């Protein structure tokens, strides 16, 4: 008799247990949804996610050395123009992704002569850098060799990193992965010519 009563009691308690579990699951899902909404509402937009750097607002550090074609490069000789200093490596996948944007940016400004790009090879071999440019395009100066001190002076932590230098020699922006439009947007915000934005 007690067995049958025990079975009846267990059968009567089962719906209550299920109801309790369903309620707890609904509460947990609700908490997750609220957390996601709060995160999305307070998260930064893509424009706000551009990394900050101590060097932004400072005079550009030295960028000098031998280029891939055997010439010499010195950023001090390029004051009066906008200069994009791009740190990259041939082994870096994001660098390959951004290279067409740099090529586009350079082509759009080729006629105006108001903007230049200089790439700085980061922990790379000259032969690999040469292959990278032959495949991905780009015909601007590429500083190769021992570039560690240059990267250190900019505070480069990973590639790609690009810095926009104003005609007065001040670093005005830093990017981790660039687009032609983003570069033009920075230049336009300082009163320069923006080819991509037009």
C-alpha cells in the first residue's frame, strides 16, 4: 500500500519539478538576454574601437633606412606631405587583407602628390617582402633590414599597424588594419584632400 502511495506522491510531484525547472531556465535565459542588450548598448562602435597609442599627438619618430630597391629613405625629407607609415610582414594574414586598400589609397592620391605611403618590414626577410609586393601590389618605399628600433619607437605591438603623419610631422592617428576610406577620413578631418571620400 505504501508503495502505491509512494508512486502516487512521486507522480504528483513530477509536474511541480518540471514547472520549477522551466521557470529557472527562463530566468537564466532572461539574464543572458539582458546582459547582451546591456553589452550592445554600451559597446563601442567600429570608429570608437580604433586603438589609442601614446605616440598619437607626438612628433613622428625617425623612419629611416634602406629600402627594398636599395635606395635610402628618411621621413624627415617628406615633411609637407601626409605620410602613412605602415608596419607589416609578409607572413601576416591581416597584412595581406589590408594591402589592396593601401594600393587603392596610393592610386587615388598618385596624381595629387599630397600623400605618401612608406612600409616598414617587421621581422621579415627581404626576399619574402619582395615576393609579397610582387603578389599583392604596391610601389611605394619599403624600409627593410633591421627595423626593430623603428617599430619600438612607434610602440608597435603587432602587425599590421599604420600611423598617419600630418604634413607638420605630427602623428595624428593609428590603425590596426586600414581602409582607403578610413585613411581619407582622417586626412579630411585635418583639412587635407580626401580622394576616397569624394
